[in-house]
C-alpha cells in the first residue's frame, strides 16, 4: 500500500490558511501595481548551465538545487529563486524599454534544511527595476517594503548597507582581495552567531593578526554610524561611501529613517550583489528569520549574455512569503463564502444549474446543494456557513417560472422571479460591502 504523505518541507494549503495566503498576495500585488510594476511569470524549469553559472549565486545555493535530466538527456534544474530567471528574460528580450519594473510571485525550490519559515517548496514575491542607476531605485524599493508591511500591520526594521562601502573598509584593514567576499559573508552572520562566532570564523580563514585586531575593534564598537566608520577608515571620498551618503539623504527626506537603519556589517549571502543591500526583520525580534531582502546587482544580465561591456543597472527586493505567513498565522481570517445557495426540491436540478449560472453571471457567489438531504439539514448548513440567501426550487416554483427566496438573516421568505432574486441579493450584497 502506498503511504500518502507530503515530501518533507512541502505543504498543502486549504481553508483559512489558504485564504490568508491569498490575502497577503493580494496586498503585495496591489502595492506593486500601485508603484507601476508590471507582472511577469518566468519559467520554473531552466537549463542547469544557467542556474549553476558563476554569476548565479553562491556554492550553498547550488548545493541545494533540484537537478534532473529530461528524456533528451538535457541537464535541467528547478529555479531556486526568481532573480536568475528574471535576468534570463531580460537577456532574451533586447527590445524591452528601460527602465523596466517587474513583479513576480511564484514557487521556488531548494533542497535545504527545513525550519520555521524555511521550506523546500515555497513562494517568493519579487520586485525588480532594470535600467535605473543611482539610489532612486533602492529608495523606491524601500518605500514599497515599508508600505507592504504597514498594510500587513507588521512592524519591521529594514537594515541596509553597501557592498562597495564594506569592501573599502576591508581593503583599508588589509584583508586580501581574494578573501574579501568570504569575510563579508562571515560578517553577515553577526546576528546569528554573535561577535565571538564571527571572530572565530575569521581566524579560521588565516587572516593576518593585524586584520583580526582591526576587525575586533570594529565589532566591539557596536553598530557605528556611517559617518563615524567612513571617517575612521578615511574612505569618505570612495564611490561606496558616496552611494551610502546619497541614499541616506533620500531616506531622511522621505521620512524612512525610523524603519530603515544603516548596518555596516550587512552584506547578504549571495555573491552577485554589487552595491546597496538590505534585509527586513521583525522589529520586535521575536521572529528571527528574515522577512525579505535584496539589493543592487548590476553585473548579472550583461555577464549572462556575454556582454559585460553593456550596462544593465538592476536593483531588486524579495518578500519571504513563508516567513510572513509565520508572523500572521495566528491572526483571525474569514474564508470567502457563497452569498446564496440553491436547493433543488424534487427533480429540478437541471433548472437549478441554469439559475446558478444566471446568479454567477451577475457576480453572485453561488453554491448548488445536490446532497439530497432533508431540507432542515441543508438550511442548517447554509446558516452555519454564513450564507444569507437560500433559493428553493420545487416543481411548483418551476412551473410558475419563479423561485422561493429565503433570507436567513431576516428570517423571511418570498416567491419571486429570478431577476427579482438577483436584484435583492445584489442590493444587499452592495450594502454589506459599504458601496
């Protein structure tokens, strides 16, 4: 006998949980489109060469990729994020007019460890801007993040930094160029493993003693302000520092400083980021995982098409659907219910199907009860499910060309034409929605 079960790290969603997921996605889509982002649906199945290219992400991501071979012996993989498939779309469509702003919500797959807020099959919700250099793109994406979580009623902190700026600090410290990316990724673990853990990992990289001493002093300084760090290392005039300063000024003018905080140690885990990076966390810190993140990645698209001389300045932001759901799972949510239910009395089910079609064509969510239970039980089910209107159709009503309409709230009953029933249900529905 087959054991019917879900693959570890995958889930089915029904009822109230699915209703809440749809509500969250609806809010995200509404905000994305409010900012004039265009929807996209990229391929789930991709050439393995694309997904494993040196431009596509770190070794950890590639180790977690689902790989397969089709009947034509082609090596393929399931997408593990929405960024590389998006870059592929831009590369394959040279006629796209820039700046191009897109959003996409879709499933991605990672064969990694399963924990709270992290699954093997999960939904990502991304927004990206191609063809816009400078801090304006990052600032607009930050605005989107703040607006989304305001609508979700989740207080958040968006921590941000600049990879160039951090790279300049490491250069002044004396970190060898071939180890800077590795050191950045270790610094990014500060929240998870603490100062001691970071220093131990850095020592294990064989860095010079003077570098370890400088890093210790920097970490002991807590979370220093940008001005203090840039002055201490004499990098005020470097491009990274200038980018930080420009974005910081925009953040201040937009009133985003309470939510968007500079963090000189943040670098994000993926190797393709080239400038600003940001990550979103629960402001109360009761939920440890990231709720979203992203940054600027200017090099990927040109590299993918073998034209590194072409400029494709790109910035993106990804919302972690599963982490957001963990934050919201205990909140009450109403599951959409039918406005009306039609109950055939006797052999009138065919006519009931016609009546149901008429109600639905008028935008009335309609249920057809074909259980053939006793009427009392059907009415009790409608009442318990919160369905206000019941349409009864027996042979007598069918011969008259009418229906028997019961209002379960007012406890009234009348025999009316189908059009009159549609009118009454539509009017009451409009009032209940506040129109």
